[in-house]
C-alpha cells in the first residue's frame, strides 16, 4: 500500500460505492443496524435470565417450611398457634401467599410483616 495506508483503502472503497458520502452513510447505517441488533439481543437475554432466576427463587422459597413460634391472629382473621408449619408459595409486595401444612382450606394471603413477627420467616 505504500505510505498512503488507510487513506488509499478508504478512497478506493469510496470510489466503488459511489463517493465518500455514500461510504459514510453505509458505515453509519451498518453500525446502527449492528448496534440495534446487539441491544435487542442483550435485552432478550437479560429478560430470559431474570425470568429463570425468579422461577428458581420461587421454587426454593416454596420448599422451605417455616414454624410459628408465637400465637397470633392476622388482620385477615387467620389464627396461628405455636407449632403450626407453613410454606410461602409466592410474594406480592408486602403480602405472601402461604400454605398452612395440614389445612385443607389453604392457601391464604397474609402480611409478611405479621408472619415474621410470629414465626421464623425472615423478610428479604
């Protein structure tokens, strides 16, 4: 290439595509397409990974059995006795969907703050 290097390469490419303006347009357009594709792909991967992590956390959470230490009645009127066992199936804000072991009427929605005050359940 001699001492012209990149300049000679760019002028040759510009000549082939119809001028420097078209070459710059092709480079910018190609970069935008590749960048947009990378962003869209990264976003899709992030959504998938986040979704899988949430599913795994819910599965692990539902497998843990908690024990009631102190008797109490929730605002919803649900009575707990010391020794009752329950699982937290799902969490929505400050409420939890729980299954009381041995109770055929389960599941119930209960305040997580209340559960943590009467049992070994810890709020994250």
